[in-house]
């Protein structure tokens, strides 16, 4: 694990080891649209923290022995979403880890509840143009196999962004080096953990008052 100290949002130095210790068995769960960088940034974040990286979509494919486009084509989206929720619930029992989720996973209320109970959610928020540039490089996005992928993406963003906004942390995913995004996530997670620790200390101090 890196010995370098990072800073939380207040500028207070904090080490990666301290973050992992404060996480305990919880996961850092990345949510957001396809193309937001959850997998690529997630791998770097896991490396920075010295914990495992897990891609929920890869785990779903391993469980079904099918690619996600093939699952959609063979069984439909409802079947996929049901299996996705079960896989994520199982994976959340295996923290600490950095867990990248599929674009639609956080739309499931039960999944949001499981993430809240077992992790810290981080929304990688990207603008439309950024997502379109990235998505055009790949052909494995079943929800965008429409006559107008751009319009479909806008509709998905409109439906999903208000729900993604319920995440514990929001980080702008943009065209900068991934290490800069990782730095921002590390700082925001450290800040949130510090707030949780402070709140717990306040309760403990209150309970000790005669």
C-alpha cells in the first residue's frame, strides 16, 4: 500500500491505510452511466488503497457464462436486472473492495439500500459529450442499440441522474488523468469517513455525560 498521505476536503492529511482501516468491511461502490469510467478509475482507486477491485458486470458474466449483450438478447433486461441485484448483494458481503456497478444497478431501491448498508457510494458524474465520446469506442452497450443512440443516452441520463444524486459522494468524471479523479475520490471518501467518526465520537461523548 502506498505510504503517501492524501488530504480530505478540509486539507487534513490522511493516509490510504487510515482510510482502509476506517472502511472496515465496507466497500467503495462506484455508480454512474456507462462510459463514466467506473472500471478504469475503479482499478486505479483499488490500487491506490491496496484493496481488491471487483467489476459487477464481469461477475454477472462469469455467473451466467454469457456476455451481458447476450444475456439481454436471450433473457431480456428484467431478467438481467434481477440477477444483477443478487450478484451485487453477494459481492457487498466481501468488502473492503472497490466495486464498480453497471449503469442501471443503482436504480434498484434494494440495491441502493444494500450499498448504503455495506458501502460508501460514489457517483462518477459525466456530461453528455464526454459519455458519447467514450461510448462510441465500444459496441457492447445493449441499451444503446437504437436508431438514435444519442437521444437514448439523453433519456437514460434524464431518468438516472436524479437517482444517482442520492449517492454519498459525487465526483465529476471528465477528460483529465485518471489519477486526478482518484485523488478526488480518496479525498472525498476520507472526508466522509472523518465526518462519520466525528459523529460517532459526539454520540459517545454525550452518552458519557452523567
